[in-house]
C-alpha cells in the first residue's frame, strides 16, 4: 500500500519529444489476458474504483477458483487477477458479465476513471464526483470513437480537495464552488458547469483522438502528442452542447488558452490532498472505514472480510486502499476496522507496512531481477517507498517517494528526492531505506 502523496494539480504532464507508436497498446483487460510467468493476467477497469457487495464476492470467487487466490489493486484503483490458467478466459468473462463488471465489451479497457475516494462522504469536497464518474462511464461506453482510446488513457475527477488531480491524468476535472468545474487536457483548460462535467470530459477525449490521428504518431496519451499539435477542445465542447463558463476576472487566468496552466480553484483546495489515511472517516451523513492493502494485494478471504458492505458499496483507491461507506455510527465503524485489522489489512497510518509498495517481481514477471515482494521490508517513515524489479518500475506511485530498484545479483539502487542514496551493503539496505524515508529535503 502506498501512502498518500502530495498532489500536483498545478503542473500538467510534460510532453517532451513526441513518441512514435507504430501499434496499438497491449494493455491487458478483462477479455484480453496477458501472458506472464505466473500465468495469465486480467485487468478489470473499475470507474472510481466502485464495486457492489455482489461484485466483491464475484472477484473473491474468481481469484480463488481461477487465479492465484488474491486480487491486486493498481495505481489507478483498478483490479488485477494473476495466475490465471490458460483457457479460463471464457469462464472469467461469464463471471464478470453476470456480476455487471463488463457493461461494454468493446470499451472495457478504456474505462480508466479515477475519482476522489472520499467524495460525498466526509463533507470536504465541492461536488460528489462519484456521480460524475458514473455518468462519464455511461457516456464512454456509448461513444463509438471512445473505443479507440488507449487502455492507458486516464480520466481524473477531483472533488476539489486536490487528491486525484495530481495523478497525471490525460483529462482532469477539478470541482470548484458555485457549480463549476475546471476541465484540463494537457495545457488546455476550460471552465464548465458542473452539470456538463462528464460530457466535457468525453468531448476532450474525443478531441484528443482527432489530434492524435492528425499527428500521425500513434499517440496513446496526451503527453505523447507532438509539441504544437492542437487539441481542438473548444470546438468539440461546442459540438457537444457544452457552453464554457467565462473565467472569473479576479482569477486572471485565460482558461481557454492553449498554454494556460491550471491552478487550484481561486478559493483554495477543499481538503488536504493525497489519499485517504487508514482509520474511520467522519461525515455529515455517517461514517466510513478506510484501510490499506499490504503491498497492494487482497487475498480472497480478505475480500470477503469487506462484506457485508453497509451501503452495498466498496471503493478501491489509487493509493491501493479500500473505503467502505455507510456506517451509521462511529462504534460500528470502529468495530469493522478492528475486524479488518485482524484479517491482515492495514488500519493505522503508523503501521510499518503503510507506505510500502512493490511491483509483481519474481517469479511472476520475467523482466524482474528480484523477488521484490519477499525483499520488501517494513518501516515507518514520512516518504512512501516503492520496490521495483527492473527499470520499468511498473505501478510506481506519483509524487515523491523512495525508489528502490533491483539491479541484479541481489543488489538494489536507492534514490530519494531524485538523488542517489549510497547503500554500503545488502545488510544495511533496510537501514538505508529507513533513513531515506525520513529525509525532508533534497
């Protein structure tokens, strides 16, 4: 599980040199299974990370019957099943279809939508962006052009607290007060009515597809477009019937200008940013429970421990955690939190495993140089730490973290704040990482 990272909503993704893609992306999905050393891998897109109780039960069954007995939470709040046997694709698809987890087989890999996990629960956000996520998902699945998006293209719907706005999405919606939202795609920003937010996000994605086709570089993501390639968002918004809201003169930002860099709402962020901390969450209409998955994995038994879900809703987070809404009082929420702790989930921010993450590593990944999950060590610290089996660093977090990368022969390279940290010996690796996690300056 990765600790909450400070958001960076004021900095859009850098483009740099355009990348030439001569093929479609090979991202796995629920129907397109990826071959790995530990079997087939399925990735399930879960808009806003939301599951019903019945869907959680289905995933527990799929993990136990068809996979390696566990479910991985991705850095986008999606779910992965690993260790799947050859030939199980049809059975898995039937399970997912019956549970409502495959609403569109043509669009199943493009439903990459992250949303503020505590939206509508703790009273801090400016809009319940979980509702935007449901609307955007339906619009995506109904859009013919949207089926052409890459499986890596990402939407982020931030309720104003500045959490998912920092995750480097291709299209970001940031809720403002007074029923408005800022739409961001690359260096383009527009203000729209909150009621039009989902339609605006789809229009921006379709504008990207047009720009990518015109560029001829096969771009999968907005930052891969060549410098100077126009993304005609304004025209697409007009075609979709979305009327941009004029910028507030007091803000002084031309939000329709191609090079405008979006800042936080003029009245400041609505919350502290970052992901939900483990514990109970108080709200105006009840209580929620927030827990973290050790190293981002939940066993089938741990999935079942999430049930019954009091609101028939479970939210997986991009910080590899789980939020359970709908508890009527603090006592009931705390009792469930204790039960989840007994089941092995992380329930406190001072847990030595909180903030420790790792890729799949050996033996599941052929590219990995180490069994990083076995090598990962607990330890308290301010910075998250992420263990990677190779230079690809699959699943690494956004923001600042201690980067631990296997380099072969049991050795690791450690970097903090972008600066290499000397590792005197393998025996001193744990102490080196612990010290790096407590560094506060570069």
